[in-house]
C-alpha cells in the first residue's frame, strides 16, 4: 500500500522527531507487544501517558482506558467533555462508551453538565442491568452515583465558535483538521494489558452545532467502539452518522476475525463508507484505529491528516494514518 504522504510525524522513545511512513506492511503480524495503548488524534499523546500509568503498573486495560478518557475530558479547550462545542441550541451534550474483554459494556448519550461521561458509562456497565442510558435519565443516574452537576456554561472558545456559527446557523460538518484541535471530535483509545486483555473507551461532545438530541456513533457499541478479546478492539472518530450506517467497529472486528491485519480491516471499513456515497465521503472525515490481541495496531481514514498515538514498552510514536484520499 502506498500513501502519497511519505513523511509523517513520529515521536520515538529516545529519538527526536523524525519522519516515518505508516503502511499496511508495517502493521502486519510480527508484533506481540503488551501492554500497549493506542488512541486517536495528536491529543492521544497525553491520553496514552495517562493510560500508561495504569498499564505500566500491571493495571487492567479497563482502568487504563477510563483513565485516558478522563484525562481528555479534563482538557477544557477540546472537542471532548464540557469544553466542547455545543449543539445548535447552545448546550453541550456528551456521549461516551466503554467496553471490556468479556463483552461487558456501558454507554451514556445526550448527557449534560457531567464532567466525566466515561466514568458514568463505566458505572452503567458495572452497576446497572443495562448498557445504555441517555439524557435526563443518564444525568439522574450520574448524580445518584455521586457525580457533580457542573455549571451550564460554555467554555470561552466554544462561546466564540457558537456565536460565529449563529451568524449563518448552517449545519455543515467540516473535515476535521488536526491543527485546530477544536475541530475534531472523538477521543477513542484501546488498550491491551499485561495479562492479554483488551478494553476500549471513547468520549465526545459530538459534532459541533448538531441538532438538539442528536447522538453520534461514539456511545453506540458496535459502531463507535467494539472489543472482542479473542480478536481485537476498534474505535472510530469522525462523522458518526457514516459509522452508524455501516456498523463500523463491529465490521472492522469481523474483518480481523477473517484474518485481516488491523490496518487492512480499518481500510475495508473506510472503503465501505466511501462505497455508500463517494461524493459525500469527499466532504467528510471518518477514521478507525484498531488493536489486535497481540498488540498489532493499525488505522485508516477517509482524509489525510488523521494521526494516532501509540505507547508501549518498545514504542512511543505518533503516526499519520494512511487514508483513502
Ligand atoms: N464521532 C463522533 C460523533 O459523530 O459524534
């Protein structure tokens, strides 16, 4: 597989920034590295560090992915958590999901005024007979579980963006641009712990200026996130509608189960989205990252300039994903 982008930004342990190319062959077979954590976007660097504190102390993949997501939700000028862009009515609504190595999963969506939706999702998983709570019910559950109700205010950046958006009030998902951290959407991370168990998490404030009540792929198990311990783990970022339409993450897992490498499987899922509507695909970003049970990882995006970060005992790198366009 050849990408047009030969030079990619890579941070390697003990090495300065250097160029590197991420292609399918680089990701096929060979590796058996654990523990390992991978995460979406350049912001994944800090997320991985947080998750690594758990993994390097022989902690579980589940604790690691929660910790990484919490770190991201704490960053105020970000697309994730309460600092994210609001819906068209000026309200920030959050979606998150988490899944472990035994098909246990929990999710929340359309959750307002709660700082750590990922931890509420974990509580749904561990303390209820359900897997998915939304809106007022999710918020009520969170409060009952001891989460604080935060003030209902936008961050300075979100307020500025929203006021600008109000001038036209036109909903048009823009292709996520990494340099504008505000403009991309989901933090997803996947971990394999020292015992060989996988878990995944994702958290987002969703698409900026979405319709009130809109929920994306991130809290939908099988779309935004899926973990099957015998095979691997997958998480998506980008325009959630396209991921939901094509059953994104569970499709990637099924391709891996049939023998594809993580990157080949991610590419297949992107191909499926492009094939649904090639014209529409030109105008949007969707990306998948995947990790198999041996610690091999891969990613594929519709558009260029999607990065993902990897941290293990042997590598600490940021790669630009291969892409369709
Ligand atoms: N991928 C996040 C969303 O569409 O809401």
